[in-house]
């Protein structure tokens, strides 16, 4: 009974169209930022290194390099503060978590690009 009630409450907070991306993809995350009365969108670009949780508690971690320092940020997928997630590049990942990228520097951080077989027009 309580499990069904929790599922019903959680279902109401889920987004209709959850963003579609995978581990290893380079994404642009559009975040809403409130500054006083004004609201603006800030874009955070990086590589998705992890996904965790399920339902309304599902999160993903994005890593990027800023001035030679690695910066990671966790985003809830179903948060109203996340405007949209745009996949810029699809990378090949053979693991569920790409924490090994933390130890790499420079070109070693890059992942192979995933090829998609699309018919030519």
C-alpha cells in the first residue's frame, strides 16, 4: 500500500520527456539560475561520467576541465532547474562509471566517438 502511494507521488514529479543520453556523451546542460528578480540560463558543458539512482532521485555527473582543474557537478535529471540536456558528441564507454578519467590529463581524457549508421540521402 505505502509502496504504491510513494510511486504515485513520485510519478507526479517526473518530467514528461526525460533527456536521452548515455555515459561518455559530451552534453550541454542548460541550468536555470535566479539572480534576484531575473532568471537566466547557464550552459554547463562536459562529459557524463556517471548516472545514479532511479525515479525522481536519478542524477548524473558531468565533468569538465576549467583552467587546468577538473570540475564535476551532479544534476538531478527530473529537476525543474534543468532546462534541457543537449548531446553534442556521443562517446564510446565500456563501463558504467568513468571515474578513471579523473586521473587522466590532456588528450588522454578524450573518448572514441560512437558511430551511428545513418543512410545517406
